[in-house]
C-alpha cells in the first residue's frame, strides 16, 4: 500500500524499503535493535527520553518522539514485536 498515490516517489521508497526489509535476518540488526534482540538495555532513557522531557518542559508538543519512545520501551520490555506495524504507527502519529 502506498501512502500517497499522488506522488510516486514516496510509494517507490516505501516499496523499496519493504523489499529490502524482507531480506533481513535477525542477526542483521545493528545498533539499538541488536541490543533489544539480545535483551540488553539501550541508552534510550538517556537520549530520546531526555529530549522528550526537555521538550515538554518548554511546552513543546512532541507526539512523534513520544510515540517512538513508547514503542521502543515496549520493544525492550518484550511487550511489542519487531515489524512494519511499528513504522505504520509512527507514520499515523506524525500526520
């Protein structure tokens, strides 16, 4: 499914990303996703959580950063599975 039928390039990027994602293996994950997969805590509470907290102090709305933080914490806790649905939720939050 393409998010915007009026502009082909986002659709092409989306389809290319999906095709690439289908070739991934669990061991291909790098960075924070590798840590989550191995059940190792990440630095998310010192990076993104800090940004969200500081933004809220300044009265800034940060729904996308907040949703990303929520999703990532759920991944760390094993309450959320890796998958395209995570990206779809972020896209919906950002609209």
